[in-house]
C-alpha cells in the first residue's frame, strides 16, 4: 500500500503544466508591464515583465480560474482547462478604464519666519524666504519689509515710513537687491516695500555682525535676493485693491542663462469718491529686470531696478475747489548693476559694479508760505571680493570704492526769502577683511575690520563675534561692531507727514555742518530648539551713536528748511521671538522692550520710533490643503509723539473709507519734542485665502482669492495729536476703524 501511494503521488506531480502568455492593452496593443495574473483557487499570483509576459509553472491539470488585472483597465477573468503536461498559452487584452483614486493629502510643515530652513535665520539676525513671507500671519499681502517687524525692529503702525532697527532712524538702514544698493525703496498709501514679492526668493536683515562689504550704515542692511529663473517660462501675479503686479521668468536660449521681469502698480484703495478733496491722489509702481548667464567660467548677473511715487494731498481741510492749495510729494529711485562670480580651487572671487540714484521733491504749504524741495543722490561704486573656505575656516577680503554726489535745495515763495542749498561730493575707499575659525569642536570665532577713507580722514571699524553651541538644540553668540555712515537724511522723522512722504533726503558728509556718523554696538543672543518645528530666541543689545544729523529739534515741518542740529543717540533693548510649525498651522510671536533717546546740546527726547513695548503674534491655520485662515495681533505701549498744529484729517487705507486720506499741513514749531504720550495701540486682523489647482495647456496653474478684515475689536487707536487753533486743546487723530482692509486674487502659471 505504501508503494502504491508513492506511485500515485509521482503520477500527480508529473501531471502538471505551465501557464504562460502576454498581457496587452486593447486600445494600443502595447504590452502592460506590472499587470497581475492570478490563479485564485490555488492562491498563486505573478506579474508581467517589461514585455508584458508572465509565467506560472507547475500548475495542476484540470479546470482553473485565471484572473488578470491592471490599474486603469477593466479586470478580466476566464476559465482554463490545464493539460496534464506541457504549456498552455493564454494571451489577454485589457480594455482601458479610467479609475478615480481617493485623494491623498500630503502635508509638510509650512515655512514660518524663524523656521525656514537650517540656516535661514542667523543667530541674532533674521531672514525669511518668500514662502515664509506669504505665510506670515500679520500680513494681509506679502511685504518684504513688514515681515521683518517685531522685537528689535519697529515700524510705524498702519503707516510705516521706514525700518527702525535697534533704535536707529530709518535712514540708518541700508538696502541691497542682489548686492546692488537701493535708495528709498518705499511706497506709501497702502503699500510699503517697493520690492515686488513675486520676484524675491529671500530677504535678510543683517545687524549684529554687519558684513564689511555692505553699505556704510549704522543700524543694519536689508538684503533681498531675487529668485533664480526656471527652466521653463513661468508667470505669476496678483490683482487687489492695493496693487497689481506680474512677474515673468524663464530660460534664455540654450546657454544656461535666464531672465526675470517684474512690474507692479499701486492702487490706493477702490475708486475715490468724486470731488472729495480729502483723499490722496497717488501714482506709484516699481519695475525690475534681471538677466544672468555663464560667462568666463563663472556666472554674470545684470540687474536693473526703479520705483516711482507721486502723492497729491489737500493742504487744508476746507480747501476744496480747483484753486485750493495742495501739498505734493514725489520720490524716485533707480539702480543698475552687474555682478560676476567664479569659484575655483576653494576660492570664490566676485566683482560688482553699480550706479544707484534717488531723487525727491515736494511743494509744501508751510505757515510762512509754500516751500519747494529738491533732493538728489547719485552713487557710482565698485566692489571686489575674494573668499576662501576650508571646512569651518573661512577668510574673506575686499575693496569697495564709491563716489557719492548729494544735493539738497530749498526754495521759498514768500518775498525776501532766499533759497538755501547744500551739496557734497563724498568719495569713499574701504578695504576690509574677515576671518572665521573654530576654537574647539563647538565654538567659532569671527574677527573682521574695515578702514574707510572718507571725509578727510580714515575711519576704522573693528567687529568680532563668538558663537558657541553647547548642544544640538542650543546656540549662543556675542558680537561687537563699530560702523560709520557718510550720508544722512534731512527728512524730519518726527513729522506725521512721514506717513505719506517716507523718502530719505540724503546729504553727504563734507557738506557744511554734516559730519560722518559713528555707532558702537554690542549684542548677546541665544537660540533654543526644544523640538522639531519649535524655535525660541532671545537677544539683548546696546548701541551708542554720535555725529547724528537731527532735523526735529530745529524744524517742525516734514523736512528741514533751515538749520539742523548734530547730536548723539543711545538705545538699549531686549527682544524675544518664537515660532511653531506643524502640518496644519504655524505660529509666530515676538516681544521687544527698548529705551531709545536722542540728545543735542543740553536737551534730549524720545523719538517717534522709540516704542517702549512692542508685542506681535499671529497664527495661520490650514483647515484643508487649499484653504488658509490667519489671525494677527499687534500691541504697543510707550509710544511718544509731538503735538502738531495746523489741522490734520487722516485715514489709513481701507475699503470702508474707499481709500486713503491726508488733509492739512501739520507742523509742531514750539512744541516740546516727544512730550506727548500716546495711548496703548492694539489691533487684531483676520484674513482668509482659498486657492484652486487646474491643468491648462500642459501646465499646472493656481488661482487664489483672498481678503482681510482689520481692527476686529474696533479699537480707537491714535496716530498723533493736533491742535486745530492757537492755544486749542489737542485732539486725537484716530487710525483705522473696523473695516475690510483688502480683497484680491493671485495666480501662478
């Protein structure tokens, strides 16, 4: 019986065959690679190869079920009678059938300022990518300068007239776009930054350890980087109640080069009410063109930029009619530059040349009559740098040569008043060096120095920074820097007119009474990363400046029309900032406390930007992959102002009031500087954005709608105080009410 059972088993094993064949597409006849062929009764499966072939060996004889399936095609099942031995060929053609798959959402942490890459926020300084700028909870629309606000960076609420870094005046902040100097890059009446955000990849504020090749400024430098042109033509833009903008980029031939073109126009709110003289008449915009290509083993980049602004405002509240007096403000800036860089054998060399200019003019209805202003600046410069890196050791050296020509002229309509003018030609030659090396496994030390020959002398600027990393999650730093500035502004930063006329009116050192300014600054900072997607930072700083050109003590108008003072300044402060980023929300928060004081002769005052306490925070939430909701709050206490006279009607841009209002010619002659305390400022905004994806002519495109409502608590915040008559009681000038701030759409293709 045992021998008979063995013979039967051998007979069954011998009665087996091979099932093979090819799986094709019925529509095209092409083989289907990866199709599944199964014998369900035997629980066996295989898949087809690249030629669509499959093989199932050792299949028992008899009837079998065969099932074939492939994604995007109709499954096919058949019955087969498998022979006792040999090969059975079964070829199958599957009919295409579109299959709708369930949506799979993949979420990553959104880019948030402070959590924007491993090195995007240098310790004690700050930077933001364009993605973090777009996600900032406090911005109704992306703005390259307002994203830097908070902590040690103060902006005038609702009507910024400059970036104030660590207690410095607005003209003490420099601006670079792809390494090219830009002057007065501000708009007004609904816009601030004159850099189109769609053209940028990143913006960075450097203040703790200023790069020696940066412009000569006391507070710090805001450096913007334009985005790299893509390998295909791309376009994006936006249209809202504040602006219209468009940006194009793409390749240039097959050379590996590319181009970027950016255009933007400003809209100060919706169409203005007819014949209402209190509303601002505004024209403004900015343009940028960049071309880059490989040249001589390196890469060359050409950049052209310009912006322009014209604002017309009624000079008095009752000045309606075609013959009514009006105040006019204009300012323009333009820069052209070329940069070439090449790296070889661990050494990077670079040469940058530029021509940068700015012009501003005004017709101002002063108490003594109309005053006409004309201010110009034109710089020519050349920068050559060499840098070598080897591991954690880096050395750099360079030469910067500039020639700056500045002029300032005031004319008067009143009889007997002679025009006044200042002019300066300020050549500057600066040599600089910087060296970084490790002092152990967790410590780095950087030392640098610059020597600038300008204004008839040599100005030495040492700087040093020590960085210590006790652990992977904790960084500490201490820095010191001495810097100089050889051109200062004659605009009065204490005048409320700066809300609509923020231009810097430069005059160079060497003009009568204009010194070279100097600042010494020390800062300590710590950064702690308690977990993934969480960052906490703290810093403390102390600044002492001298040789500051001060307009406010001598003139109560928007700019000087006569003498000015020279004084000193001090600023001490502490700031904290934090950021949290998860797949569904991002949070930013900052707090700054500072003490700022300017002194001249035997007097002193707290400037307009010397806010004592500044608290900002916000959250952006992504309830779905295509919807974002943001809420942002700003609070400030310890603000000071100088009570003005002459009447003022003011309304920051919003849709409820159909535009922006500024009526009057306020000045504060005879009022003590900074003697009036402003009530606490508090504002809460809420914004929503929804976008859609679609496929168009072979390209992926995005269209989005967005809107923001401002001052949800309807708090009556105060801009300043004004006396409407001689000896009259000051009345508050209020800011935005609860109102829609803007609506618009943006697109990308």
